[in-house]
C-alpha cells in the first residue's frame, strides 16, 4: 500500500511540474510541421519564414511549411488564424496588444503568435532566444547554437514590452532585421511593412520653423514669432504661442502634413533647438501663471491636438519638455492625444538619474509623470563632442530605464552615435539598450557580461569587463555630460595606462579568432583616441609619475596604427583628416 501511495504521489508531482517535452528535431529529421494560416498577415508570414530558417541553422534539417486552417498533430502554429484558434481554444487572440505575444504548448502542438502588426515577429524572436539560445548581437554578428536534438518543455508565456516606443538610436540599431529581432520599433528602424513596420513620426523634432518657415512668413506676419527685448525676431527665437492666427495656420499645416503622410501615428509640434521664448504680454502672463515656459507650449499643443482629433483620431501630437520648457506646469494638463518628450540633456550621465546630482531632472520627471498620460523620454547615451572617446555611462543604462518605468514613461528614445560605425562601445550599448527597453527589470550588468562574451569572445571578455569597471571607477565624482571634455579623471595617465594594458591583453587573447580580434581592435580605438587627443598632457603626467610610456614614442606611429582600423568620422572629420593632425612629431 505504501509503495502504491508513493507512486501516486510521484505521479502527482510530475504532473504538477507540467514539464512535458515538445520535440522539434531529432535523429536527423524534423519532428513537426510549421503551420501558417492562409490569411496570415505579411509580418506573420515573415515570422514563419524566419523561424524555419533559424531552426534549419540550429538543427541542420529542413521543416515543411503548411498553409492550412487546421493544425495537424506535431505542429508549430505561427500567428493568428483558424489553425491557431482551433488548436488552442481558450487563447484570447483578440485581447492581445499590437506587440504582445503568446508562446504556448498544448499536447503535441506549439503556438507562437501575437498581436498585429508586430506581435508574432516578437514571439518568434523571443522563442529563438529563450528556448534555443539564439542571439543577434549586431547586424553582422550572431550566435546560432547547433542543436541536432531540439526539444522544449511545457511553455505558457504571455508577454508585452515595457514601453510602447523603443528606440536605441545607435548606428548598428538601424538595421531592419536587427531591430525586430531585438524588439525595437522606433522612427529610425528601417522596418518594412512585412517586418512589422515601425512607429512613424511626421516631423520628428524641432518643427516650429519647418511648420512656419521665417523666410516665407516673417515679413508678412512678424507677430507670429517671438518678441524678445521688445523686438519680433527669428534669430534663435521661437513662435508666439498665444497668437490665435498662428494657431489656425499651424493646425492647417499639421492637417496637410498628415494627409501627405497617412502612415504617421505621431506628429511633432515642438520648439526649435535653442531658447528664445516669446516675451509678449500674453505669453509672459501664461508662463508666469504656470511657473514655466511649458505653460504656453502645452496650451498651444493642446489646442492643436484638440482641433485635429476629430479628423485624425489615431494620431498623437508630440512636443518637448526641453531646456527652458522642462519644468511641468502648475495647472495645465496634456490632452490624452498629446505626447510630452522630457529631455535629460543637462544631466550627469555618470550617475543614475535618481542620483542627487540629477535631482532637478528627477523632480521634473516626477512632476510630468503625475499629469501626463503619454510621457516619453529623450535620453542621451553618448558623448556628442567625442564619439570615439571612452564614455563610462554603461552602468547607468539599466537603472535609468527602471527609473523611467517606475514613473509611468511610455516611450524612450536613447540618443547615441548615429552617423556611422566605430563609435565607442556602440555595439554593446545598442544591444543592451534594446534588451532593457523591452524589459528593464533584467540584470543590466549580466547583459553587459553576456554581450562581452558573445561579441568579443570568452577569452577577451574578462579584460574588457575589467576595463569597463576601471573607467567607471576612475570617473567617480566627475560630471559626465553628453558633450564631455577630454580631461575627465578617467582620461588621465594612470587609468589610461591600465586601460591600454587591458585592451592589449584582450587583443592577445583573441589572436587566434579572426572575427573577434577585429572587433577587439575596433573597440581599442577609444583608448587610443584618448592617447592621441591628449598626447602632450599624458607625456607630462607619465614623466611626473616616473612611469613607463606604454605606447610607441612616435605619435605618428600611434596615429597610423589607429588609422589601420578606424571606421568613423570624428568631429565632422574623416579618419584620414583627423589622424593627419598628428603628422608632426611631438616630444612635448
């Protein structure tokens, strides 16, 4: 009797775990067929093709794709439709958000599906990553594990991204396939309709003068532009946002733009990229009453949004809380169809945004989050003055995105180095940001370590991990802005000498791997850039310390070595012109 009871208990425990096995491939053959509904959307068809191609790479076998309304036994059902509804009764497809997905096993079938347009693509991507170990580090580097025997346990996952708008604005992130595979959907993602499309702006930012060009309208309507020190001006100025005729004109301009761009879901009505708010009596009175120049800005944008809403009910009007408009108003509230993008440009990016050094910005995000239903963030993750220079902000990316999520942020634009390849740790930031934009609750330092090992290789990764910690530690107490100088404490001789040694060790460790040695050498450019840019100062620091110079004594030779792998424009210069500045030997 005891034996029978123990057997029954064991059976209950096994049943309770729910861990069956769904076989995808074994013994050199496919164990299931991939089913797509005949009425599948183009992105769902793309998702099925991508799944089949990846599974072939993983297992080494081909898979039959069936266009059918009935799922046979032993099937992977991709996307919504009759086959999915029939085999997975009870799954509420109609309640899925446009980017939400389900991955679910039931008996001998596996469902990989999502909302439209992008949900099923994300379902396929996340299945391949979580269950098959696939990674897409960059558009040119991935990990596709070889698994001749591929099985998965019971799955019952329903997931949606943390933010509705997700854009890591780094050059490697613009590639369309990389974008959807890593869950990005922003304006710069080159996603075609069959790849799920993207969230599209009409006029992305700083649209006042594009909407009301001064060269066309100032002569006839000077009253539409800022009154500054008693004079109407267009010189680093804005618009007079309390002028009713200007409002009528801008509304008409917005209407015309939206009719010309029917795919746009957001239209920008936002300030120019400088100060110059209007000081006329009406504008000043409203701003004074609201305690911020966001008073006139939000009042104007709300009126535009109200006027276009009947005609364009699915379009939101986007504006900025930027520099002089960053502080939220006292009483005004954004309409439901208004997006406010709060910008962090003044912050210290060495520290998280909830650090005391960023207290003013933290107060502003708290204020906006209380009054704005669609709060977006324009964040800064690079050094615009020196794209190739070491910029130790790697360890604030996760805390900042968690901070955004905690304050009800709906969309995030992470501005990086966007003109070309080769910027400092661009590949790492793009991938880590993409992962965190989907789910900021992940361990960001673990993601950094994973990328270092996957992209640079297990041999080089320990040295590069120590390099990141070194630069982070050396920059303690320094305000790391997004236009950083070349004399930060992490760019002095001692930390740079240690950094140089770590990169040289990483290169030596990667010597037998042609792909990864190239990636390490490209990453090494950031430290070499600092040596070249601060050569004279660093020579002096080295002499004062009685230390050994870790490079060639020839600045020209170091510049030539740098040029051998350089692939980026620096400060508007080509690599050749940038390096040519060091043609004259320096012994200073």
